[in-house]
C-alpha cells in the first residue's frame, strides 16, 4: 500500500509520458502483489473450515476490491 501511495504521488509530479507509464506499472505491480498476499491469507485462514466459510471470505475480498475500485474511479474522475 505504501508503494502504491508513493507511486500515485510521483505521478502527480512527472511531466514525461515515459515516467508516468513507469510509475503506473509500479502501481499495478504493487496492487497485484497486495492482492495475491490477501488471497494467500484467505487460503491459510480457510484451512480446516467448511467450504462455505472460505467462500464467504473470498466474496468479501472480491466485493471490497470492486467497491474500492468504484470509489477510486469516482473520486479520481472528479
């Protein structure tokens, strides 16, 4: 999350397209890494539990990701 935040702050200061694309790639990579870590936590937490409980946690992760994307797109579009 810190890397993504720093990446967004850096994109505000750049004037070159190449640097902007570079920072966007850094942000996307950091976002993917944090999402994979979240998925790994869900797998570890759902060991030995019923399948329904693991599915609920997975639904919360995907749902919160979608809500965060919608909010970010809405706020960022302003």
